[in-house]
C-alpha cells in the first residue's frame, strides 16, 4: 500500500574463499523510494537483528537504486545479508528489476536475482 515501508533484504553467498571486492546494485521499481538512514531515523534497522551485521566500505542511497560495496577478506563468513528500507509512494503497477552482485575485479563472477512485477495500491483516506 501507498506510504507503507518495507525492508529489502539481499542474501549473498560467495562460493570462493579468496579476498574480494563485492558490489551490490539493486534497482528500485518505479513507485518506491529509499528511506535514507542518514536522513530519516525511520530507516534504522535496529529492530532487525536477524539480518546480521556487516560493514560496507561504501553505500549510496540514490533515487532509483541502492548501491553497496564490501571488502571481503579471506576467512570472512561467505554468506551475509544486506538490508535497507523502502517506502511505497506512487500507486501503479511497475516492473521489478533484478538486483546484481559482482566481484568488482572479477566481473565474470556475478549473480542476479529474479525480476517481477510490483503493485502499489492507493492508501485509504
């Protein structure tokens, strides 16, 4: 529904144990906006301990996508979650693009999520 917030969770599993530089790019469906945690307290993830903690080397909360980069050392846990908060803002039916994960220096090592459709329904007044 319009004006509702949702937590987007991306689960990453690396199949190699060597050091890597991982970049995640998640394009938003039209009709959604990111709640930037640097600007909006409501975007804090304090109620979601189950997601786990990972420290990003770089994050960007753009109007049309979320981007995060991670420096992964040998011996780091090979599975981790990345999460951010979005808000449904504009009613309509939209394409849901795929998120991508890739090793920045070995781009042949990459993955994408599935695509789909999203519908934002008008909030009841």
